[in-house]
């Protein structure tokens, strides 16, 4: 296992997830739930599941789509999502 790659992925995801909708929803649920551990476990499992899906799909796509086009596609998706949040409802 490449520890540098692990730390790089951790840092990127940790920073990206701070203050996002998922964290806000988790805080709201924890504020009303009696079992904080249940909220933590559910949120952690959800993040693991979405990360696993991302790794599996990314790995499958990388066998057929060149890295340059994967980077461009990801960039376009980020721009579209940003515009949606900026100008959307």
C-alpha cells in the first residue's frame, strides 16, 4: 500500500467533505438522535460505500477511457455542478 497515496486521498476527501451538505445533515441528525454512535456508524458506512463505488467505477473507466479525458470529464462535471449551485434553485 502506498502511504503517500493514502494520505493524499485522505487529505483531499477530508477537506472536500468539511462543511458540505452531508456533514450538515449528519450534524442535524446527531442533534435529534438519542444514539450518536448509530448516526456515526450510518454516516461512516455511507461514505465508505460511496467511496467504494467511486473506486470501482473509476477503475473500470480507466481501462477504457484515457486519463486525459477522465480529467477533462471530471473538470466539466465540477463546473456544471458549481454552475447549478450558483444559478440553480
